[in-house]
C-alpha cells in the first residue's frame, strides 16, 4: 500500500485514565508516521498480558493520558526504516525483513490498527507461523525463555515451582522446564487448571485452594524445598516462597498479579542464603544482537513444539472486548493465553 492510500486516522484502544475497565475506550487517533529508524506495521492480533492491567490500575505510571494499550502485537510489515545507515547495519540485515511479511512487536501501544516501532523492537516471524500464534507467543515466549535462561537457569533434576501454572505464561514455563528434565511443580486453583498444567509438562500440581501449598512442596522435595520458584503473583506468594525455596535456592519474582511485594528485611534471605531476582525480561534483550538471538531461539522452540502457546479465547477489538479479556485474566477465570483480534 502506498503512502497515499493510508488513512488519515485509525482506531486505537486507549486508557483515558487510571481505574477499572470503564477507562478503556476505542478512540480515533492520527495515522502513525514512522521515523527514520522505525517500521510501520498493520496489526492483525494483539496479546493480552497482565502488564496492561498494571498500567491501567496505576501500579505502573501511564506515560500519558490517553495512552494506547497493549504490549504484544503481530501483523503485516508495511514499511522499512528510511535511514540508510540502518539499512546497511549488519544486525538489521541479519533479520532479513521484507515488506509484506508477518512480524511481531514486543513494545507498548500495540492495540491499534497501525503502529510504528523502532526496528530493533520488531521480530521477523518465520513462514508457517501465523499472526495469531505470533501475537500469543512473542512477549510471553521471550519472557519465559529469558527467565529460564538467565534469571534462574534451571538444570536437569532440579525441582522448580511455577505459580499460576495454567496461565499463558505459566504453561510456557512448564513446557520449557519439563523439556530440560526439571521436576515441575505447578500451583493452580482448580481441577481443570491442574489437568491443563499436567498436559503441558507439570509433573506435580497442587490446588492451593484445597491443599496446603507449603506442606505439599516440602513433601514432594523430601523436606528440602525447591531449587527455583518462578513467581508472577507477588504479594500473596512472598512469605510462602521464603518457606518453599531450599537452601541456596532462587526466587524469581517477575509480576504483581496479587499486588507488589511489601517492604521486607534483607535479613529474611540470610537463613537459607536465598537468591532473589526481580527481573524485567526486556533488560535481557537490549542490544540488537540480544534481541535477534532470543527471537531466533523463540521461533526455534515454537517450530520444534517445545514451546506451544495454548490460546483459550479470542476477543473483539472493542472496549468491551479488551475489558472482558483483562477482567478474565485478572480474576483467574481464564486458562492459557488470551488474544485480541484487531483486523482480518
């Protein structure tokens, strides 16, 4: 499509303030004009992530009001950067971008009909992987990969606990850890979620609404506790995590779905020489090379079947649809990954 054929305005899902789903609106915004280092993408699907809810609720400050929602998108590449230095950059060339191909983006302002992103944040998607799967996998897939590789590099025969094991990200942790020969313990809230977690690699599941989570973890690990904990819950899991991790074990806290961990004494880690990591997965992918290498690893694991996004529901590109998706995720009602269909 030539520049003259693009519309003057597009639709975008935006937050008009901090609060509940009522602040989500479908607004008309100017068509985005790419800068010299940016690429234009026609968005087909967006992935739903708790990160969006944290911004909407004000846990993380909104950069502006209104602010376009979404951190995960996939669609059709409409234009390349115009800067000649970028076009000749070896890292840019290594990605082999082509106008018309399917690409994914792991960056803010994703829920709009068209977006522009710096080329470094755009991930080429291999043939055979469609935009729906790409949108469901790009952010959560690279999050799981970076945390398993670098936050706590789990090894064969380790025991690791995954909180919210039947969520979109939790299932990816179960898959990756199981493929490494890790004994995966999945924390879940229903029988249906336990079955799903087991089908995706969890060796053990614990329904924390019916069983004593700390007691069962200790029983499974012969009283020692787990080597690693992958925790997106935050506040509600903190004290139990300290009990369930073994001596010299690692707690990886990467989310706040139940609230931010309250202030604590650093001496709490001393009794068992606990390692505590609070990573931002994007900080593992800062340089063009880091992003390209993790992108390559992502699609390699997807194509091999080691990583499989379990998409449970697709929602419409409306304020009601996005609001429902976020509330389904926040309430714990949802299973697996949720996506927004933005265009055909």
